[in-house]
C-alpha cells in the first residue's frame, strides 16, 4: 500500500482544512491485466490483478444534497446537486465521480450529499484504470456514509453502468470488478458473463513490472468503441447460422473458421483475436496453477501478437517496449495491457532480475525513442476498502 501513515494523516489534515470535520478514508486500486484483453465486453475471460497504486478519498456526509469534490492531483473543485434536476456529464474528470452518484441515486440509494477530497497515484492515461479506481472508491464511500451494507458485485456493476451511461465509454466489467474484488498476492480469473471468479496465487519470486511508454494516442477512445462495434457485427453475422451465439464467447475456433465467409475480413480478424484470447486466458490459468511461468510467458507473447495483428490496438511504442522487455534476462513474458494505442506493457520478471530489468529497459527504450519510460514494480493488492485513520 503506497499511502503510508504520514500520507494518511496528510490527507485527513487537508480535508479538515478545506471542508472542516472528521472524514472517513477509503481507497480503491488500479489494475493491470495479465492476459485477456478486449474479451470482457465479449462476455469472455480475463485475468487482472489489483495493484498497489490507488485512488484515495477522504469523505464526510452533508445534508444539503450537494456533492462537493476536490481533486488534489488537479487542484480543481466541482459541485453537483443531487436534488432537483438530473445530473449531466461535464465531459471532464469529475464525470467519473458525479456519474456514480447519479447511478446510485437511480438504483435507489437515498444520497444526502457529501464532501469528497480525492488524491491518487494511479498514473493517468497509462491504461492502469485510474477511472475505475475513482468510480469504485467514490461509490463505496457514498454507500458506506449511508451506513448501508455493500454488495461488491452490485457495486462493480453500478460503477460499470456509470462509465457506460454517464461517461460514455463502453467498457466491460473487468476494471470495476477487480477494483472491488482484488486480493493481495493473487490474480483473478474472471468469467465476465457469470461474474464467477477464482483467485490464482502469484509466485512471490515473480514481480509484476509495468512499463509506461509515456505515449497515449488521441484516437484510443474512439477506436475502443469501434472495436466493440466490430465484435457485435461479427456476432450478428454468426448468429444467423449459430442461433446459440449471443457473444463471441460462444464461438469455437472451428466454428469461426467454418463460417469465415459470413464475415468481413476486419470482423473475422477481430473475432479471431477474441476467441483465441479466451483460450489463452484459460491456458494461462492452468499454467499458473502448475507454477509453469515459462508457459504463462509464452501465452503473454502470443496475446500481444494477436492484439497487434488481429485486433490492431497496439502501436509502435508498445511493440518496441515488448520487444525490449522480452530480450532481458529473467523475463518470462511481456505484452501490452489495457485498451491499447499507447499506455503500458506488463512483464513477468524474476524477482532477482527486476532491478537490472528496469535499468536496461529504460535505457534501451530511451535510446530508441527519446522518451524516458516510467517503470513500476508492483504487487497484487487488495480491492476497495475503508481505511482506519492512523
């Protein structure tokens, strides 16, 4: 947990200075996806882990129907009334927090208002799901301030709904789910249809090393929504001859090959990635249970290749980072992680080699691009929680 005793005291002190009163403290993690990219909104399988980068909220109730939010990172404040007219997006950072308030109200939670002081260390724009961390920690805080029990599955679904309907990003359930259900030292194998999940122990001798390319191409958001539409197009075509198909999760590799002629070349490639990626996730879970990190790493590299060639969501910087990482001593595997078009890669690295890995990857990437990457050695962390004041 990156927020130490002194920082928790500092957050509470800053809340008191801005709002007065004694707040409660909450945190929710960012996440890294080890394997299973762009499968969640296709009702498939993913394998994320919560990481020890978090969004923190100091919160206290108010009874005038106002949600007052201050972002320490941005130095900006926003107010929204939850009484009267419906809340509307402002198309900035505040939509992630205000959106969950709107959805909670719509779901029957009788919010009275709150003061929220937000601080986070999840890198923005890096594909580590800072947005879901904000949504989940704010939603958790607002419900906890009401003194009501919190169902974590429902919380994740409401936060996903906020991002889909209020923010306008057609994300799947993975990010919000792992922010709610992450467990220290474990990855989650999540079935995005049933929402059943299994905890998979990560070996202590292996580090999760995230390499931030320091680029994020502007078209990432629109391309994400386009990919989802292309998958839906493939489903509609395949369902004409395979009536049981409601998502690409339901299509086998053999069925895709047999009915390739029904799809456009682009839709076929998108479907091939999703279907093969689901198989890789299940194979990776088996490898992890056996402790076979070599096999796990090979599946990561196959995943990246599929994301680059079939799903076409990689970019030059991500490909370069994966190539450099894969050449280092002690590396089991590497791949892009997140939506794509920039952001981060994830590498599984022997603990004994991770220090040299950071230095050599940073030097090689800088020499090739002129950019200095940020490289984070992470551990799998806990999901959203209330934090006792020190």
